[in-house]
């Protein structure tokens, strides 16, 4: 049986960590290489012919809705815009659109402030093939902070910035390798009944740890481009750092070639 799949783009936050930049413009509409961040997110999702994309709108949501309707006219029937409140937590946003989600089998949840180049179809196939209730995706950690590399004698061997960490460990779980959560997840619609009962606003911790106990949650690690924009520093880097600019140019061309 072919699964009916809906994507939810979380786009209601105030983006306060970006200061003055989001006073008039919601974070998803901030420009990277002459395109708003959300253009990359929507374009990436549309490559996979999902049944629908839902936007739970919040802070300056009308601007996001106007932009999507104007720039993705050919796909307008695939979009649904729901006003979920300006200061609403993510958990409550999902609760408010739960009626819209009940018609589907699988729900892709993704952030509107992250530019990525992942094969979502392979992720969805992984999720369905393994009969997961929830599937998370991860990437190897990358730090924008200065990194010190030393030997056992405390002699500096390397100082670098924007380094990729090949492996890192979490206290009490040292025998396992840890990865950065990308914010891209797939949830079976059956999980909605549990989500509705949650009261803790940090629904990810409550939801994911609940299903770990049931062994119904899987993880796929991606090696493709992934870049979250959370601060001014993140935005400046992706606009100006040569390696990142080149990756964005390539991704932008790739998405345009799909003629969405």
C-alpha cells in the first residue's frame, strides 16, 4: 500500500537570537544567496512529490504565507497554512494541526531555518522498511568555534575553525557514537495520540525517549550538506565563507534544475 505523506515545516518562531534582523522579517525569509532560507526547505521537499506541506504559522506568518503563495504558484494546491499563534510552543503547534495530520500515514517534521541536501526519499524508505514509529536523522558534529588539537604532552598540533568532528561521546554512553540531531524526523501518524497527551513543552525528549523503550525508533545518518541558521554568526558564515558559499551555489542550481 502506498503511504500518504505530509510534511510539516516549523516556521512560527520569533528568531530572537538574530536580534534586529528579525524585527521586521521572520527568520525563514532571511536571504542566503538571494533566496530566503525557506525557499531551500520547500524546494528540497517538493523534489519528493509529497502529498501536502503544512505551515503552522506564528510570528509574522502572513509574510511567510504571502511569499510561498507568490513564489510556488504551481504547487499551491499542496500547501496548507494554519495560524497557530505567535508565542506558541512547538508541541502546541503540532497539537493545533493534528486534525490536518490525521488523514496521512507518515509525517515529516522539519525546521524552516535549516538548509540541507539530503535524500528524503531514502530516509522515508528507511523509516517504512524498518516499521519505525519514529525515525530521526543525524550528521557528524561540526563546530564553528576554534578547535585545539594537542598531543599527550599538551603540545599544540593544530588550531582550526569550522572543523568537522569525526566522533564524539556522551557521558554515561561512552561505548556509543553520538551525532547531531538535524531536526528532520519522520513520525507515524499513530504517534499523534501520544503527542496529544504530552504536557511537557520539550516534546522531543518526551516523545523520543518514550519510543526508545518500545524499540520503535530508528536513526539514519546523512553525509550531505546540512546547515542550521540560529545566530548572526551562522548567517554571516553561510553568506561569506567561501566553502559554504560554493555549497549553497551548487545546491541552489540543483534545486532550480528541478523546475519546481
